[in-house]
C-alpha cells in the first residue's frame, strides 16, 4: 500500500515543487479544479495592479502606445505559442473560446466553399456543439454538421468534409486524442482540422507544428490560470493566414485602423482575426500566469502531471476496491490529459461532500466526479489526502445526504 | 471675455463637483479623452482587488456561485439599464461591442427573413461598417447593406428594409441624432432599429423605452469608465427577446447549462445572448464605475456636460477667431453628445502638442481634434486652461513641428 510518507518523499524529490510558491493557495484547501478555474499566481495580481495603477489610472489613453496595449494580443499570443508548439505570429489572444470558434469555423466554411460537411465529436463540449450548429445554420448553404463517434472518424471522412472539430482532451473523461494521427487522416481527404485545446493548453505538451494542425482555439482560465472568464485564444497555421478571412471583421483587424478607411482591408497575419478592442485588464492576469510557465517546461510539467494522475488512480484502486467506483480516464499515459474522472453513483454528492472537507473537484452530469491534477500547484501528499477524504466520504455514505441535489449545481 | 475667475466660480457652484474625488486623476493633467478611455474610479480598483484576492484567489471555483459570478452579466446589466432608460432584464454585459453587433444584426436578419436591406450611416464608426458587411456576407442570402446619408434616411426606408443601424452620437463630430424620431420612422416601414450607444451611454441621457428602441449595443470603456477593453453590452427590448435567436449560441446561453444537453435550448430572456464564460475581472471594474454613476443622475450630468461644452465652444470662438479653426459639433444642445470636435489643419499636431502641455484629447482623420467633456471629472477651469494651451499651441505654430506625423498614430 502507498503511504503518506511515500508521497511526502516524492514531494521532497519533485524538481518543480517550488513552482507552487508562485500561487496564493490556502494550505487548508486541496484544489483539484484547476481544470475548470486555475488558481491565481502572485504575478497575475501584480500585473493587474500595474495595469490599473500605472497603465490605466496614470497612463490613461496614452498607454495604448506606451504600454503596448495595442499589440498585446499578438505579444501575449507569442508568449503562449510555445505551450502549444506554435510559432511566433500564429497565436492571438482575443474574445472568448466560443467566439473564436465561431470565427474559425466561419472562415473555414468560406475557404472550403465546395464542401458542405463539418464533423465533430458527439461527446464534444456543448458550447462547441452549439456554436458549430449556429455558424453552420447562419452560413445558409446546407452545411451539415455531423456529430459522430470519434472512434469511427475514418468512416465519415470524405471529399465532402470541409472541417473536423474535436477537443484534444475530453472535458468529461480526460481522454486525450492523438493530435498527429487524427490531423493526418483529416488532411488525407483535404479537410481542415480544428482542435479545441481548452483542456490541453498548459496541461499537456501540444505540438501543433509537428502535427501540422491547421487551426486551434483555447481558453486561458483553466490550466493557463489567467482568471475567471479570461480571454480565449486562437492558433492559425502561418501558411493558412493569408487564405482565411475573419468572417466577423472589426476595425482592430484592419491593416491601418487609424486611417478610418470605409473599406475593410485585412491586416497581415493573425491580427486580422482581431475584431474589437483587446481586454487589457483581463490580459494582465494572463501575463502573470505566463511568467510562471516560463519558469519551467511543458515536458517537466507533464512528467509531474502523469505521476500525480497515476498516483491518484492507483490510490483509488488500492483503497476503494470495495466501492462501486470506476476510473473512466484511460490508464495509458499517452491517452490522458491532466484531469482524472471517476464514475460513481451520487457523484454530485461525492463532490459536494469533498468540498465540505476541503477537497475541491467538480461534477459533470451524468455521475462523473472530476479531479484536476495541476502540476504547478498540487503535491503528492495532496493527492494522498484527497483520496483519504474520498474514502471517508464513501465509507460514511456522506454523499447520499439529501442536501446534495445536483439540480442546485452552479459550477 | 470669459475669465479663469468666472470658471473657478462656476466650479464652486457646481452641484456635482465632488464626483471628481472618486477618480484617481493627476492634477497636472487635463484629461479630455474620456470619450475614448474613461479614467479609473477608486471603486473600480477596489472591486478588481476584491475579485482577485477574495473571489478568485480565496473563493476559487466556488465563487461562480458564492460571488454571483454566474449571474453577473445580468446583474450588472440591470445596474447599467437606468443609464440608457432600459428596464430590468433588458441589458446584458458580454463580449465586445462589435461582437454584440454581430449577434444582434445576425438575429435581426433571421427574424426579418422576408427583407433583404440593411441601412447604415455612411459616416458610421468603421467597426460598425465592417461588421455589418461581414455578417450580411456570411448570411449568404443577398443581403444588401446600404451606406446612406443619414439626413436622407426617409428616401431609403421601404418594406425591403430589415434593419437600420445608426450611431446615436457621431464619433467624429459629436453630433447626436434624434433617437425618438428616427426610431419611429424606421418602425413606420416595419424595420428594426439598432442604435450604437458607444458615445452616448454614460454621456447623455438615453431613453430606449420611451423611444421604443428595439436593439442597442455599447461599450463600457468610454464614458462608462470601466477600463481599457472592458466588455460590451447589448439591449434587447423585452417584448422582442423571445422572438430573436442568438445566432452564435454557447453553453452559457442555454436554459440549463449544467445539464450538458446535446440540444441547445435557449435560456429565457436576455441571458440567451450570452455565449461564453463572463469576463469577471474586467466586469469588476465596471461595478466600481457604476457605483459612481449611482451617486448622481444622467440629468444632472447632462446639465454639466452641456455647460462644459458650451463653455469650450464659446472660448474657442472668443479666443481663436483669428485662426482657421472650426467647431464642427452642433451648437444646439439637443444635437450634441458629450464631446466637441474642432476641425483644424494639422489637427494631429495640435493634439500631440497639447498632450505635451498636459491636455489630453485625440485625433481622428481627417483633421479633427476631439475633446471629451466628461462631467464626472472635468472642471470649468480645466476647460479654460485647455483652451489657453490651445491658443498657445496655435499662436506658436507648435502643431506644425515635423515630429508630429500622424502616420505614427496609435490611439
């Protein structure tokens, strides 16, 4: 049996253990929901305060120039790029992940005007499903969005397919798909591949360049720790950028915004996918979170993430074998992201009872309790203690308390 | 001639003079660009710090519930509503002004599916022009966007018109249009009226209810002082809300987001126009700015704004009659917003030379120097001093300095 002392000793040997010191986490809480909302780095607070006091309050409108506000969506995009294997000039911070999806799907449909099928995963995150349907309907040319079993992708690929949109890591199960293999198969039929990296950016190493990915979107509030409702990002492969048009154009994507040209002329490169004024205060928090990522590498973080998730799954299996609980996240390291999901009856109650005990995970219908293994902040002893609390909840039947009605769910 | 002492005496009598104390403005600067980026209220800083330290860092993901993050786009919308004469439940804070325009224009085109013309003002703000063209093109059913001379609107109104989109206050000249009259004429032919309130929300009293306005959008970073790149808002008349569909739907506009329903079912009311996770940190600054607006009324602010702009125009005419400079903002109070524009050769140089002298306005091509008269912060003596500096700039020909090349313009 794995002991707490074993875990403490692994913490002592952990090469990235000091990264936790960047965060303002309370030691009385074991935070395993960084996959939903990442914790706050001290640097994020500092950058936000600088944006408020120095840039906004003192610098006023001049900061668009003197504090590089105008170029910040591209500057921060370039800093985020290495986390997903993108090149400089291929990542833009703007809008929200779903609005970014709308732009990229719309642009792809126009680009692939001879094709009328979009494929997506029937178990994809719901915003992805909704926005694909919405954009396809709005494009008003009989676009068919097919929600498919992702394991049967090959059967659906044809010359009719304009675009395939999948999530790289499944929000519910934590399964990670094969970025390289799927992208290659999609390219075989001349379709574009658009990856949703919401649960992979900052969570697992991603290499959009070697996988030849066309398009990707992500959010920055999960594993990227940029704060509640922080902006989305998009990646567009360099060689595609002058062939795709932003279907929702605005003045900040114009080649010369201050000419106030009656005709829209797209800026060169990814800037053209900007529409509106960038969210400066929100992006300041992202700066701080990137400061932390720049202290390490995704490879180093991945090693720890896998060690944490392996430990978590091992402990669940060691200590909860007499309960009806199942690890639904794949055991093979290359098939999982950085969160682990447990299927258990009364999962909502399990999560709520754990929260009352200071272990924060989250619930996803039906009957999934989700636990994020954020290597920047989580310790091996935290994983041990979390499973210990889980054992007590299940042994005591605390999760069956009628107070825990999942119809009350807010997050 | 108006003297500085006259102005000081008007400040002493100003019933809203103490509102300036809410802001962190440096006395060495005369800030007349609140029409581009409003100044920071101390309350905004406090709310952002609370959002960071208490809500995010301590409350973590639980704050979606305990700090009302989930409902904040509607809660803050209800607080903004009185500034534009809207009712509770008619205003939503989300996205950016241009993305909000995309949603409302798309929804209107679907709603008015038997009509194929959209009218807009040929001198409208460029993001409006670009997004109207973009959405119309994307809708792919021969929508014709006609850019018209707004004074000739009657000539273009017909049963073919689906939607008219105008800016209430002209970003360049400061002219304010007749909200009631134009909305009524547009309704006469069964078209929807969508107003861009970017330069009127927080600047002038607006009454969308009595004018029977259908739709409106706005931004919160200008006269609403919510910080650089703060979110947009939309207004949808209550009686229209269940007849318009968000063309860019996302999970947070679903009636029950946490059911993870494969089918999109729109939430009741304006919430359906939400797509993605709300920008909590950015919205915290808006809370603070609304705290300030709630200390006064738009009517009281309007009185001061008109007094300031009248003074500014009078002083320009009194003291600069021997220069080739023209006030392009209408003299009639009911025909202007809360900024005044001067047409002068070398306007970019005029603005830059004034900035070097501590008077901050901005430049808009061609040859317009723009000055915001923000009644929350600006004093009568500031207006006097600003014109005094302007006299010195023009008398000395400082604006003709070759350093001031408007091709360097960033804001």
